[in-house]
């Protein structure tokens, strides 16, 4: 049994498990909640199995059907891929526990199969080894996310989902055109092969611009973030958490991966532009969050701001691409835990009061102490206060900025933290106050409160595990800019 577990193709299993679970949930909707939870828990175990293989044998590679690159499809996982899979599995498990009590039977019938399909697409994306399969899995991820956004069938949800769909298609088209140009220039879509053949020329520059613009649109980088706040605000709370915590990270991961392996050596000007847009996103998103009167819109604009921190990595990556990848992945995980907790807490407050008006929270801290605690703990990470994961990640980013003399970026990070404190304490302040017009409250299931709280606690505990996480994203387990991997294990 030990030998079977050690030699299993866990990379294939983490894709097939949620795909199979989604089919089961679709064919037998009566058992969708139970089957969905069991499937997500099994994915966590499968990711753990893959992690064990990678730590023992090095980066994982599997040739699908026995036909590898350049003709076939390879699955590939290094430390960075594994980290994203861990983030997706753990955050997805927390959201799934919450969703079990959140959805009514009618909506649950559609949520579970689409969510598991989304999980399969995300896992396949993080394991893709060529730029075309990254496109395919990114498109599948976007289609599933749009479907979940429109789940309630309300007019505002359908309108937001349509806007989301058009933005996703535009981003995918731009990315696909870039893929075509790189294939025309280098004769391959395999990332490792491209890293050896790519040379800066007009075709490569055009591909870089198209792919970066398309992925920035999908990641909702300012000023291409117009679709995100309405989509996140109108979706059900578990869907908003999935969109903010996981879906936008998929396109960011692709951009980070391509940057580390293909474009970093000759695109310094583009990295500067991405950093400036990230800085603008921090300021603009934070100011918009401060202006909101509804919790979900506030948290949605906070997502726009926090995404900006991820893009500050690019202009600071010149000193060490490995360290930059670690900081970006660490910040992404911290944001995923904190923002999912905030959206789930917002869903609890909406269930409790029947609305999400900040000014009418009506002493929520006395009636929903676990929910308000979850929002507050997640806010600690968003503000970047110790000992949270947000503090550790942003401190590393701030230290890199100051060591390179980028005082402008350092100032933006500090101002962003102060603005984040403003909108977090705005919600917490009203949670202690009595509303002008008291209203009847609905009970919130304990499972929904605990799911939000545990994710928020995770965002704090992440700050205490920084050394273990950076050991996982070790340079020996991450492909370098030349596409070579120091230790590769082929399944």
C-alpha cells in the first residue's frame, strides 16, 4: 500500500477527482452536498500526496497518454505549482464547508457540479506545462466562474455575469493571439522549449503585450478591473469568495510563470509598467472601498487594491526571481485566506440582517461574535499587521522596495495599509452600534460562522509559517528563466 501511494500519479488524480465528483453531483443531485464535500476533502489528500512526491523526488512531470512535448501534453508541477494547488485545496475546502449550509436545495443542485468543474480546471491550470493548455484551462476556469456568478438568476447577477463573460473572452482572445505569435516565432508551445528558443524581436514583443494585457484583464488589474466589483458583489457569498480567492489568482499565476521563465530578462520596461499599475490599483481600490456603503462592494474593491500588491513584485524581481516568486505566491495565499473569510463573513451578516448595509449592522458583534471576529482577523491580514501572513508578505515586499531604492513603491504600500485600516474599522465600528431602525434577525448556521472564522485564523497562522512556505517554493523546485529544472521526477 505504501508503494502504491508513493508511486501514484497524483497530478492526474487531482484533476480527475473533482471532474468525477462534478459528474456524480450532476447525475445524482440528491447527494450533491455530501459527494461534493467528500470530493473536495479527497482533493486535499491527493494534493498532499503530490506534495510528498515533489519533496522527495523533485519536480513532477507526467506525459499524458505517453505522448509528451512537443507533440503531446505534459503535466508539470514544481514548488510554485504545488503551492498554488495547496492554496486552492485548503481554501476550497473551507468554502465548501460553508456552502453546505448556505445554499437552498434549488441552488445547491447547480453550485456543486459547477464548483467541482471549476476546481478541476484550476488544478489542471496549475499543472499545465505549455502555454496553449494554460489557455484551455484558463478558458474553462472563466466559463465555470461566469456560470457561478449568474447562479441566483437575479437581473443584477445576470448583468454582472454577462459583463464578466465579455471581459473574460476579451482577455482570452488577447492571450490566445500571443500564444499564436510565440508558436509562429519559436515553433513550440512548451514553456521549457520556448525558454531556450525565445529571443527578443518584434513578434515576441507583440506576444508579450497581448498576453500581459489579456491576463491583466482577467486578474482585474487597474484600470481593467471594471468587471470585478459588480460580479463579486452580486454573486452568492461562497461564489464571491471563490472568485476573489482563487479565480483571479489563476491568471496571475500564468503571468508570473511566463514572466519568470520567458520574459524577465528583456522586458524591464513592461515590469515597470505593471508595477505602476499595481500601485495605482492599491490607491484607487482602497479609496473606492472607503466610499462604499455596502459590505460586499467594500470587500470587492478591497480585492482590486490587494491585487495591486501582487503586481509590485514585477519591478522588484530583478534582484532575485526566486525570491520574487516566493513573495508573490505567499501574498496570494494570504490574500486568498483573508478575502475568502471576509466574503463569507459578509454572507453571514447578510443572512443575519437580510441586507449588507454597513450603517445598519445593528450590534452584530453581540449577535454574531464569531462572524465579526472572522472579519476582524481577516482585516488584520489585509491591513498588514503582525503576526498575520499579510504582514509577512508585505514586509518582505517593503524590504525589497527599500533595498532597491524604490521609495515610491514603499510609500504606496504604507498608504495602502492605512487606507485598508480605514475601511476595515469602518465596518467594525458600525458592528458595535445599534441601527436607527432595528430589524428582525435570521439565525446563521454555526457551520457558516466557523468556516469563515477558521479561514481567517488561517490567514493569521500563515504569518507564523513563512520559513516552511519559502522552503517549499525553493529555487531547486522552481523552473528557472532558462526553463531547466534541477531535479525532475517523471511519473
